[in-house]
């Protein structure tokens, strides 16, 4: 019998081998064994009988804007990580922009870590930023433990985080490839954006026209070409345009080291249903037409798209104006990502095993955390979400843990209630109540 301080027992445990009734033993924050359901409880271990609720590995969300330090009124580590725990997310990786300072030097990374210390309810890691003028900072950031580097190929909309033109993209990618780092990319081509019609005001159709699919398609094609030429690792952030899928699929088949993510809002929301003046729905790239969704789901199923992340990008409520040309672009989804994706997935014939693959196993692999995160298996961290998958609820913004309770999902009925969340074998959330922060600040494994 393996060492055990606790045993979590469920009739439905999602493991890499499939879903089965099992007893999961935990000691020193680590999973020590996955045993038959009726295995005897070791002496001295406490039993947590979860009944028919599903035991999942904790989700790993690699695309979260915490905005701390400097813009903690937009979110902050305390509220972001509470929202994560409430949504079954046990690890998040924070984006380098929207904070002051951005995570573009080692000193700025230290400032991030100071802001997060003692305030994280879940584990937190950090992406670095790739700017036109910080190529010399990339290797030191890599050695300091960032998980990779984010770049924009078009203006970010944030002062202090300029985009990379084609020449500077090649320069940054060459530097990152030299130490086999990862470049994660907001891929929209500025020339296509500049050529698109621009009309201010509340009409969503006008905003959608200002962010055409060609902007994504062209930027992704160029990124793939550069990755192939340089032998570099690249990741396409928040893929919206399904027209780009053949380029990504062909690149993968050709051995290019490219991965891609999409987001709950692209998989579940449609341009046709976005009300005019509803700034809560604005994001870049935008939510596209209903016909765009099915190809994204097929791409998840066949592996062209690797994973699903929230791109949680909040702001204060006053910035989500009714003018789509000036409203802050970003959708707050950290707490709701799991039920949003599960609700749509189950209606399309997918199971929870698929959702776990997209939102835990593959995101852990993307960040290089798959030796510890992303699966219920011996040797992994005992990070769990306990889910009642058939229990429905209606999204009430007042029930969200986000600092600013603005959501594009208000009033929607979703399936999948997170009953409890566990970090290294300790319950950090149960029935809406939180423990004191127990999260750790993570660094990239050598």
C-alpha cells in the first residue's frame, strides 16, 4: 500500500487512461497511486468520498491577464486566483502586459513576483514579453524562469508594449530559438487592420469588419514561415479565424514546431448574438460568425488546435463602454471557462476527457509543466477539481470572484458546478468558501 495522508474516492476519476471508478492516494502534496475504487484506506489516512461527482486534474490556464502590479483595480492576484480556484483552475500563467511595469526585464519579473507573493490562491507562473528593444533581455528572463515570451504583430493598444514588425519578429525569434525558448504570439497583421473599414459606435457588425479574418490568416502564415526557417518554437494565441486552420495543420504535418489555442468565447458565442453596444463582448481578435465555430471544434478534435484557455482580460467596468471602437478589449472568463466549454462540448458529443485534454493536459505541456501538472497520475501534484457535470446554474455576475464583475455570459445557463478545488492535496475551495492563499510562484523547469 502506498504512503497516503488522504484518499479521494469517486465513481468517476479522469486519468490519462480514461475515466474509471478509483481511489486516489495523496502524500506530501503528490499523488502516490491511483487504486481500485474499493481499495482499503491506509491506516491514518482520511477518506474523502466524492460519490458520483467527477474528479478532474486541476485546470492549467496559460493565458490570464492579472494586471498586477500597477493596475490592480482591474484585477490583481488575490481576486484572479480566487476566481481561478472557483473555476477549477489550479495553475495559471500571467501575461506580461497590462501591468506596470510589464514583464520585459528581470527586474520587472521580480516586481511581478513581489506583487503575487502571499496573495495567490493557486499556483502562478509568468510569461515574459518580447518588445522591439529588449532582445538582450530575453535570455536573462528565460534563465530567471519565465515560461516563454509574448509578442504582438500589430499594435497592442497598451502603452509600453509595442508590437514587433517583421524585421524585429525575425530578430526576436532568432534570439529565442538560440536557447530553445517559446514565442507566443498575438497574430493579426497591421496592414490588413489598417486597410479595414473603421467606424466608431455601438454596432458590433462595424467592429467585426474592422478586425477581418485576413489579418489573422496573414499573420499566422508569416509566423509559421519564420518558425520553419529558424527552427523556432511558436504558439498562436487566441485563434479566432477558422480560415487559418489549414495553414496550421499543414505546418504541423511539415514538422514546424507550432501549437495553437482558442478560447471559450470563440467556441460558444457568435457575432450574430452580440447586442449592439454590449462592450462586455469586445475582444481582439473578435467573436466571429456562427459558421466559424464548427471548424474550430473539429480542429480541437483532430489536434490542429491544441488547447483551450480563457484569455481572461478584465478591466474596470467604466472602460467597457457601448462604443466598440473605444471599449476595452477583453473578456473575463477565468471562473467560467470550464462550465462554458463543457456545456457546449457535451452538446457536440464530446466528453469530459476531451475537456481535460484541452484545458489541463495540453496546457500543462505547453508550459512545460506536464511532469507535475495536467493529469491524475502517480508523481503529479495532487491538484484536483471536483465537478458535478450534470448540475446546471445560471450565471449571476454578483456570484463571480473577479474584481470587476463584468461578463459576456451573464444570464446564460451552464452545466458543470465546481464543488471543490484542491491544491497539492489540500482543499482550497469548498461550497464557495476559500482557505488562506496556498499557491506557489512557479518557474520554468530547466
